[in-house]
């Protein structure tokens, strides 16, 4: 970017004047990204579960402070609530989340979680509104690289803390995160970010190579099999992205991808037990299948509107007890984003969430086809990772969660309004002012 002007990657409504990214925006974004990654959450919460931090008094205070600052900075140039007029589907989802308190099994918990989700959504709007894609990716790289480096140091200096000792995950690295899957997911996301920055030339390639090697090493040591599988699938989707970038009809790439997925599905089904043995898992996928079955049975009790947003796992009701008893272990979420939404807001909430996901995916594809820059691939790549991660973890509509914040950012940055060149009224963010591990 030049000092006089820069191309804004966000697609914004015409009535909103676009401010320039400042160093303060970068610092605030870095803090939000770092906290939402789940770093050090296991040291704050008593049970070490990343979802539990939403009810911790310290974390509630930090998040409330950050969200108030974000809303204040948005309100300086815009009316924050007016953004929801341009993202009606997102607004409708949030309305359902808040209204679910009226039928929730624990209205107080629902309102607390819903407030956190609203704040996280404002954070995503703030990023999409004020921070260009290249700056956001470099901030994200810095946050995740620091997370990886601190995790490595923790394992070396305090292995009893940085390495899990539970019987079923003994020896798996978790670093500064609450669970090995937290470390695995963050390193997966870091590899995706490094790939986009490498292709775009926005960062030094030797630095990106070192960071990607660190991320790959930690991903393996985390023993997060699902993150490793998603990395392989993500690599398989990259040729699909290349096809979509060409000015061809969508039929050819869609058929090609469908055929590839079909062959892969046949191969997996034919060798299911062998693959599970190779990955060190059993046929229940580390106990998730019994959990999913019991969650599905619970959904049938309140199929249309659910148990209320975020209330099922904290209320400890009779359905929760049945899920825990028959699944054979205690969880704080459904380990599937789509099942979790159905549990929280019923089939009505699931349909709205799927429509929102489809809307973001279509916008990401359209932007990638219309914009020849490598950075325009990021929304599509993130949507792929987001969908795949929600198949065995819960990240969709989760408050104070990095993936949800980035999802909203992608929604804002791909909104179909004409991009514009903005004169830089103040200097754009200097990335050297934001700490970097390398």
C-alpha cells in the first residue's frame, strides 16, 4: 500500500464512510484475536475446557472491556446497529439467539452467552470494517505464531503443564491452550494464513517458512487427528479454488469436486477400520458418535426451537444427565457446530445458520472469481476450514471464539458493494509496531 491511498478489501454499504486502519486498530485487533484463540484459558478455568471460559469472571470483564472499546470506536464514525440493516440474515440469527431466552431451560445463561455472541459479532464487524485483508492476515499470523512459540516454550520448560496426561490423550501437546485440539486447530489456521501470505508476497518468505514449519511440527505433536485430516482436505480444495478463479461456469469445478469427494468417500468407507487404526482412533471417533446420538435424541425433545442458546450444557438438566450417562463422558458442547445450533435454537435456528453459511460461501466464491489477487482466496479458504472444523468441534455461533469472529469478518469483507479507493487521512498500520515472534 502507498502512503497516499490504499485499496480497501472490504465491501461496505455506500452510506458508510470508510476510516483508515490505525496502529490503535491493530493493537486492539491483536488483543481480541489472541484472547479469542483460547490461549491460556486452561490456566484460568477450573475444568480446562475452552468453552467454559465464557462463564469466568475474569474473562467476562476482559471481553466486556474490549467489546465496549470496539463499539465506541465504531460509533465514532458510524452507528453500529445500522450495520445489521445490511446483514439482515446475521441480524435475524442474533434475534433468534436472544429471543431463545424466553423458552430457555436457563434464561440467565442464555442471555449471558447471547451478549457475548453479540460482542463477538461486533468485533467481526469492526475487523471487516476497519482492517484490510492483508493487515488482518499479518495480525493473525503474529497472534498464532506467538501462540505456537509460547506453546513450544511451555512444553520445554513445564512439560507437565504443556503436555496432556489424561489416559486417552496422554503425551499429546496442548501448549498454552486448554486442549490438544485447541493447539491443533490454531496451528491448522496458521498454516492456512501462511499459505495465503506466501502466495501474495505480503510477508518475507523465509519468515513464513519458519512459522509454517513450527506450525506443522506443533500440529503433529498435538496429535489432533481431525486437524491433520482437515489440513489434507484443505489442500485438496485448493485446485478447486483454482478452477473457480477461472472465468468458467461453476458446473465443471462443481462436478470435478463432487467426483473427487465421491471417490474419497468410497475409499474411506472401504477402508474405514484401517484408517481409524492408522489414526489411533476407534470406531466411535474418540467417543463422539455416542455423544452425537444422545444429542440427536435430546434434539427430538425440543426439535423446533431447542433448549435455549448456550443453556443445555450449563443447566445440567435431565437431558444433559442422559447424554452424559449414555455417552460415557462429560462434554461442554456437542462437538459438532450444526448439532449444537440445533440443540440451542432448534431446526429454525439451524436453517437460518445454514442460510447464513451459504450466503458467506457464495460471497467468498464471487469475490475470488471477481478479484485476481491472491488475498481474495482467503475468504473461500477460511469458509472451507470453518465448515470442516465444525464437523467435530463447535465453532459456529460461539461467543468469544476466534473462528466466529473471523466468520463475521469474512461476511462483512465480502458483502457485494462496490470497493473503493480511499485517501489515507492518517497513516495505515505499521506492522513493525505490532509484536512478532520472528
